[in-house]
């Protein structure tokens, strides 16, 4: 009986460690992007997708209450695990007909035509990533 109970406790600890690892990866992913890439979404359970959405909502609310963005850092290095090392990301325009012309924070303009890729500040394109007009190719880590 004692061996059986010890085995159950060990299995429970292993499952909890695995679940903790997956939720940690989801939190790290949120610092890279505010949406789950389609290739990763297929590998997540419905509950994990819901966790990601709720974590995103809480993080956005917290950032608004602080009045600053924790997901973009000017100057490059924060050093924390999961946090972006750069606020520059490479994006590809996926919206039919393009996403139009945007004015960046530094006052420049960029014409986002369908199928083109650009290397821009995360803050300049975050809204478009959420709306699905552009997709993050790489960067921010």
C-alpha cells in the first residue's frame, strides 16, 4: 500500500511539473507576441489557449494601470527569461491588398503592401498583429 501511494504522489509531482513548464512557456510566448502562432495553436489544449488569452488580458490591464509597456524595451536588453531582448520585430503583411501606410513612432512612414516583410518596432505594429493584418516572422527575443 505504501509503495502504491508513493507512486501516486510521484506521478502527481511529475504531472504538476509538466503543467507548470507548459504554462511558463505560454507566459514567455506572450512576451514575444500577443497572439498564438497557428503552428503552435494546434499543439495546445482548449484550456491552454484560454489561459493564454486570460494572461494577455491581465498583462494588458496591468500595463495600462502602470502606464508603461512591459513587453517592449527601448535599448535592447532586459535579461529576464521570456522577456524580449529587442523591441524590433520582423513582420510579413498578410492582409489582402496590404495594410496601408503607417506612421512610426519616430515620424517615418512605411507602406505595408501585401506579401512584403519589414523590420519595425513592436509598438508600431502590435495592433495590426492582433488584428491579423500582419504576422510576426521573427524578432523580439
